C-alpha cells in the first residue's frame, strides 16, 4: 500500500494551482484525499503530481447572505457540521455533514472533495441538489442540475477547480439516510428541502447514475407536505442500482422510506 | 452480470451493420477507447481507458466476432487485461430487426470482471457496466444520425 | 413457566469413571498442595501485565521489527480461481533498478522446497476419525509454497518479488507477467460434489476428500420409524474470515555464517511454525528460530503456516539479506485462512411427548483448494447432538475441495455450525410440535446426574449443569418483562424478537504441553511455556496460577513465550486449550519444584522433609523458615537453579457450555435489526481471571453476531471472484451496532484436570449465530417467517417479511 | 522528496521523505515510532489514528508532506514518564484491550473524543463517536466502559481545577 512516485505541490492561489495542474502529465487536485489516496494506495490511480488546494484562501470559509449559504470548497466536514451559521440556517445540512464517514474522516475530508468526486453513495450531492446549489468554479457558475452528470461524473473539466458551493436556504429541510452496514455509505438517502417555490427531493446512494431528483415525490409533497403524501408512490426501480448489499427492489423501498423520514424529521436522521 | 437492451435507430439495417463494422466509428463509440485496430474477420485489438471516479485503469484486449450474419447481427466476444486493476471479459449477441422505417438493435450481453476491481469495486460493477453500455449506444445513435445527416 | 409439566425421561447413568490423563494413581502431596492452594490470585480480576506495553505503543508486533539491510517482498497473486500456469515473464520487473529477485515455482523446485506438512486430520484419542470414502487416509492436496502447475484459488501466490523498498517491490510485482490457461472452476459448497463439477485435484475427481459415517444406523432408522414427529432442515453456515486487525506480516533472515534461519512472524504458536517451516525448507528444526511476540489477533486463522513465511526465509537465503513482508488488508481478505462454510442437513425424530428419539445429520465442509484443517468438520461432528440427550444418531461427514481459499479452524471451530443446526432445529421443532421452545429444550437437556455423559457419536461430556444455565440466563434476561418491551417496541413501529440458544462445545487441542519453572536468584519466578497468546492475557492469568501454586506475589512471576530458542515445546493457542493445558502442566511442574525445594530446605537445615510446612511461599519446620527465593539463592551454588520442567499430554476433552438469550428490534419498514439485549451464562469450569474471561466472552459474542448479521466472504459463483475484498463490502461488528452485554460466568469445575478448568474463549461465539437468527425469526413470526439465512442483513429480513406476506395474501385470496 | 518538519509528542522532528509517503509510514518507517499501526487500506479500521493539531485523524490517509509544521500526538506521547494518561489507565483497569493492535488508535480516538466533548459522554455517544475504529477482540464492551470511566475522571479533574479557581 504505497503510492506510485508522485510530487506533492501546495499552491497558494488558484492561478498557481492551475499552472501547476497544466504543467503536469497526469495531475490531480488533492483536497481531503480520503477517496483519492486510498485509490492511489491501491495502485488504481497514478498521478505524477498532487496539487494540494486546501490552503488556497479563496477556497476557505462559510458565509451567509439573504438567500444562500456559501461554503468554500476546501472547508472540512467537521467545520461545516460545527459552524453555528450552518446549524442555524440549514440544520439538516449540518446534521448530514455530521454523519459523513466517521469522526477522523470528518476532520480531514472536504466538501469540495466530496462534490468533485460525486460518489453515487455520498451524502453531499443530495444536499446540493435538493438545496438548489450554485457551483462556482474558477471559470464559471453552474446549477446543481448542470453540475451533476451521472455516476462519478460532474461538469468539471480537467483542471477546472471547484471554488465554492452556495446552498439556497430552504424554509426547512430534512435528511434521512439508511447506511450500508459494511461501508457506512448510504444504501439510500433522501434530502428533502422546502423552498418558497416548491419542494425538492434529492436521492443518493440508490440510483444507477448517482444523485437524482425524485420528481414524483416533489409534486406529491408540493401538494401536501406530509409523509402520507408519498404512500401511493413507488420509486422507479428501473434506475435503481443493485449490488451485493441491496437489490433494486429493496433500494426502491428504502428510497421511499427515507424520503418519508426526511419529511417528518426536520434535521438529519440515520436509520441504520 | 447480464445486460439486456435495445435501441431504435433511424436508419436501415444495412447502414447500422456498416457502422457496426466500421473501426473508426466503434472507436468513437467505445467510452475511453484510445485505439482500435483490426477488422471483422480477424477481430480488433483495443486499448481502452476506464475511469470511474478516482480509479483509472488502462485495458488492452482483443475483440472477436462470430455467428456473423451481414445486416442481421453477430456475436461479439472480448477479453481485456487491465494490469493491476484486473481483467474483464464478456460477450454480446447483437441482432438487427426492421422496425417501422428504422432498425431495432437488440443486445443481450454478459460481462465478467476479475482481480482488484472485482474484489474492491463490487458496489460499482453493475452501475458502471450499465453506464458504459448506455454511453456506447448513445454515441452510436449519434453516429447513425450524423451518418444520415451526411448522406 | 412450569418446569415439571411432564415427567423427565430417564437418561442413562454416567459412563464409568474414566481415568484422567493428568495423573496416574494418587496425586503426590505436592500436587495436592498446589491443587488445594488457597487461591489468592486465581479467581480475581487482576488487570493484565501485558497492557502496560500495549497501551503505551511499546507492543512488539511483527511489523514493528526491522533488521539492518532488510529488503522487501511482494507477492504476485493469481487473479483466477483455477488455471494452468503458463510462461512467467519477469523481465520488466527485474529491469526496475532496486529489484533484487523474482522467484518462481521453478526456482522453488530447484531449491527443493517441500509442501507445508499441515497435518489436517485431528488425531487425539477423542477426535472423530475422518477418512476418505474407501476408508483410506484423506488426500489433502500438497501445499507447496508456490504451486507447481496450477493455481486453485484467487489470490494464490505464483511468484514473489524482492526489492530494496516496499513500494518498489509492490510496483515490480505488478510487472511480472504470468500467462494463465484458465480452467473451469467451482466455488460453491453445494455444487462441488455434484456430478460434472470441475475437479480441483485430479487425484480426487469428485472433490470429496472425506466421507465418513458414524453412529448407530440401524437404531436410528428404527427410532425414526416409530417417531411421532420428524423435523428436517438444511442449513448453510457460510464462509467468513477472521479479520485480525493486524494483517499478517513476517521478517525472515538467513545467516550464511551459522546456516540458521530466523523468522519474526506472529502466529498461533511459534513451535508449530518452527516444526513445519523447517520441513518446508528441508532443514533440521534447530536451524530455524521463530519469534512471535505480540500477535494482533488470531481466532484460528494464524495457527497454520502461511506460504509467505517459508517464502521470505527462502528469499532471504537467495538474496543474502533479511526480507520483510507485510500483507495489505485486501491480501488478508483474499488469502487469510477462512472459516466455516458448512452445509448441514439435520433430521430429528420426536416421540409424542416431545422427547428426541434420534437424529440424522449430514455435514459437508468446504475446505477450499487444499485441506489445511479438518478440525471444523471433526469438532462439529462430535457435537451434533448439542446439549440434548439424543439416544441414537447417525452422521455422515464429508469434506470437499473447491477453488476457494482454504478454510481453517475459526473461532470455536465447528461448534457454532452444529450448535446453529441443533438450536435452529429445536426452535423449528417447537413450532411444528406446537410446544414452547424453552420447554422443549428443557425436556431434552442432558441432566447433571447423567454426567459424565456419552453422546450418541461417542463424545464424553465431562460435567455441566445445563438447566441451571438456562434458568439463570432466563432470569438475567428479564424474561417476564419481554411482552411489555415488545408492546412498547411495537408502538414505535418495531418488531421485538427474542432468541434463545443453549450450547455445549468441546475443547481438545494439541495434547502436549511443556512448562519450565525457575526460581531465579534475583527473586523472580520465570515460566517458559509454549502456548501463544494473541490477546488472551497469558502473561497475567498464567502468572496468577503459578503465583498461587508457589505462594508468591503475582508481580514476581514472569511468563516467557514466543521465542523458539527458549521455548522448545508447546502446542500454541487454539481450541480453548491454553489455560487447561498450561494450568495442568504448570501445576505438575510446580509440584515437582516444590518437592525439590522441600528436600533442599530439609538438607539446608538438616531436618526430616516430612515435617516441613509450606505456606505463602515460605518453608518452615522446627523453628526455622526460609522463603522460596532465599532458598533458591542459598542452594544455587550446590544444587543449581531451583527449577522444574515437565511435559504433559492430556487427551481428554472438556465441554464448556451455557445459554445465550438476545432480543432484537426489527424495523417493520426497512428490516433494519438492532440488538437491544444480549445475555449469556457460560460454564467455563474454574475461572482464573474473570476480567479476562468476560473479555473473551464479549469478543466471542461479537464474532458470532458478526457472522450472523453482516459478515460474508462473498464469492461470485460465475466468475469465482471473491467480491468482499475490503471493509467497504465485508460488514463488521462496530461500536455502534453492538450492544453492551450481560454476561455471567458459571463455574462447574471439570474433573479432568487439576484446576477444574474448561475454557472461556469460544463460549461467546458458539451459540451466537443461533441466538441471533432465533431472535430475528421470532420478531418476524407474525409474518409467518419460520427461518432465514445468514447473514441476516436488512435486505434479507425485508424480503422475508415481504415474501411471507405475499404468500399470506395469496393464501387469503385462494381461501376467499 | 520533501523535508517535513513537525512536532511529534512535543519534540521537533525533521524528516526528508518521498512525496508520496503517508503520515503513518513517516512515523513507523522513518521515525521508528511503531506504536501507530496500519490495519486496513481504506481508512476504515482506525488503527492508525493519531492526533493532528488537536484532532483525531487517520494517518494512513494523509500525506506526510502535507502536514508540515503540524503538532502531532501519538500513543507514545500520552504518558508522562511512568504516569499513564487517564485513558490509558482506564483501558487497563477495564480490560479495554486484548491483542492490543487496535489499541493505540482506540486510545487516541478516545483521548480526542473526551477532549472534544469535554468529558460529557454517555454510552450512545461513545459508541457513535467510535464508529471509525474497529476492534476484533473485545466486542467493544470494555472499550466503551473504559472511555466512559476516563471521561468521568476528566470531568472530576475539570471540576477540581474549577474549584481551585
């Protein structure tokens, strides 16, 4: 479990980071590294340079304005979970971040790392999608719909750097997660956010293409925001992923149950 | 793992067959394909980069064809070595049927993986295979459309 | 509940008192002295001596050792379950600067390395005799360090690379190009013995290496003919792996000057490693020194030799430098000896009153690609009747090869499997007979006055008060409060279920053990012993025993283990053998030492040795007294060190036993199970250190619960690929999915050894599989669920509820 | 190669390591501090837990080069002379370890847990906060007991210090 030869670089600015990236043959940005480094240790990835972006000032900090909560891409999970501003304005987000990985992982992992990776079982993508987030990169601004492009895929081009993510403040929101008993990633999880213009329901852990919006649930909840509104619904099995831990049928059931729990619990709840 | 599906293509079986046997078209359709050389009779040698999240593996492999029935379909079989990542093998029965003015392409595929990706990536194998298949046929449909537009 | 609902059935009188092997005739006065010692330390929760180094980071685990000039090995492993090995091209690996060697099977043959002499067939007088179908000794599949022609499981080492750094060795190992001619494979236990399955070994075309039958076939058939009820089921106790948190590691050195090999490698017993590895290397035993100090978990997986150990010693001789190997976790998941994997079909015949008349069992054990140990099959076979008096039984025991990693004795080898079967059968039978499951068990238990009891396949249970265990566990579990808890859970949308399981297990283990005890001139007692702890606290509990026997403070006793240059003999730790064997041989050695000391004291003071009193480590007579340390010092010049050494063989097994009860809440919507209560009563015989014994029980429970609820070495049958190669897919007991336990120790002393010890290491695990499944099924009973397979994951529970409900709906519809 | 300067258990250390070196390998292979262990490849077992700038982290998933000038605390640095840290004492008293391999990581996680929560812990919280540390020997029962007991000691010490003003 040793990495292939690599060069560690720590730029102080976005421009410097980009220049270092462009000069590399197979470069990678390094943030928390809790996905990248295990892949590199297992020799399933090889990068000639690792560009550590955690100290770049533009990528730091949590700020609030009237409509949005903006979090710098290099902000660690523990800092988001503990920040009073997050806890006050979107308690479900703070709660959700407090369930990512474990204590040690939260002390290192970052929001940018998680969102740039877009693991189909990660928590953050569902919050970003349900909270109608705006993704700011060093080049452009993207909506969550534009940003997430399927399994492990985002709109980020090679060398494009995620700078910050702005979550639209909801009237209220809830997150419910059913964990994979082995990995502790979500087998299925739902982030439900009520905005002035409607309800957004984002599902992670379950879909073949990663995070997605469950539109039927959104309209049912838009009609009446209570868990019973979802009773007649069935999550679409066609799109559910299937593996040794849960088949599509079970995932569909969990999706519905998590969504109902996210409706009734205005924070974050872990169901297993 | 089994993957079954079909695509409706707005062109004749003959055109679909031609494109299915055009190495350049195939190279553009196979996700991550860096090189593809060969032909229907002898099969193809391929180099494909597979990227799933943080994982990147380069597979080299050979593709062969059997049960070749021009304008109707064939059986395609392949094997690839991904070095440290492991290996993959699989096959698909591809059939072309007339459907309205177009062609219905039906595939019945199976795939197996071994080595590290099988041991460490269990949760992703199914979704990834689906994604790659989907990507191939989406691109192929684009190629068909482009061909038609050109013709 | 009414204990006396029905009169008890007569159980045969105890089998004639058997000679116990630790003594012949009357015990010596000294042995009487030690066995009657007023225990000052034994029975007390003395905190462990070994902790001081382990909590300060000063442990001595294998990977902590380094030697000057050492280089590193990495293994090239087969990605195929079954293939002929073709050409191996090492040129790219060797071209990397710093790569010293790539060693292949041809090199191994050239240097004449031999297969590992695993000796898998248990051979104590009391082990059941397992043989091939024609009665011959089973073919076990030679286990060369590198395979000669074929690979037979994914992960099998086909070559090793030695390089200057570990990173380089790893990288170079990926560049070794091995050609494989892939063969058809078989991995599933249920498939391997079927007609047409690919043969793992040409020598055993049907893959069945053991096929033995035991018991009274005629009597059993007759009993079944007159039975009022027959209950039959098949269970698969699937494959798990030990997951020692320390991955295995080894550091090997060949000293060209002395011609000696030195191996640092944690294991279940350094002496066995020395014996077997020296045979692989083809050298005299004394030319190999094995060091095994702190071992980060064993649970059976480390009792046998791993190919990497002889390989790095050989590589060291080849490259002339010390060679180190440290397994990654994924390598551990792939190639650590695995556990269980038994299919058992059980049939029970009952009379009208619910008494068991007879039993038929058919056990099929998947040994993997080679037979490393038949202990699981053997142990299980002897205990098929569990805690119950079953007058008549037959058993067919088969072992089969498959293209999978070898299985080995894993925590409580064989016993959890058969306990699962008999206890599930008791639940199912109670259901089918319309009886209370506790009452059905109570009715059939072996009563204390039948002890020692011979079970229908010939095992002699030494002692035990099974019904008392059961009653105490029922009491501790607040049995009567269950209904209220169930109603309360129901109000929260949870189904509460209660599981119940009795168990009896057997501890045998390698029969031979040696102790050397020396009272040193500087005032310590040194004990050299060949058991090998991996967390069981021998340095403390053994010291407690010797301290009491010699009447000295426990702080003065030092246990020395793990270096074969000092420890010449010893059976290692497995099968709950250590305290029983060590306690016995230490007792005898202590007695010999005291006898010698007494005569020294007599000589020293010129008095008659029969008048000497010994108390609290002090000899006294006729107004003079000398403590044992002063005596050792005073007589050393004349008589040498005060020292005794004794080797003892003890074949008689003991039978720890007990009861477990647990409660599990199941979410009605998702099937998610949560353990809310877990109670055990365990008869361990005499308990030397309750702190340690409780700890053993807790860990044992977690391992059993783990298998029941999450753990599985999943293998894709189609590809033969293991698919749970990391903690991402192999579910583990964690702090937040385990409850706190209520555990009580019962002490019914075993008559088979001087201290009355049974064992405390396996009792936690043995009933855990059964009790968890029992609780889940109980929770789901209202859905009509009667059984469920392990691991009982949320999905499986949910599916069981759903399909039971669907069946019910269909039934309702058709009845309408 | 990167020259890494850091303070380990109060001592300044300097080490020139390849850039891809993981923090745990810097400790074990370059500084000879073998108390911190490696138990898995995927940052799940927690055997490698150390305290970095006051926070528990998994040293198998951090590049040594990235922690320059940091304060690092490992299991070797907890005891002061012969006097054990309260958490170490509690693990011993309550038999919170068997084979001892996960123990350094457990203890470091526990030290950090008690600090983070200022000793205000109950069983549920301990079990939840310890999810990133695997133990195969103890079933966690005695580890949880040990941490709760150490937390109690922490609170008592804290109260005593407050009382003294």
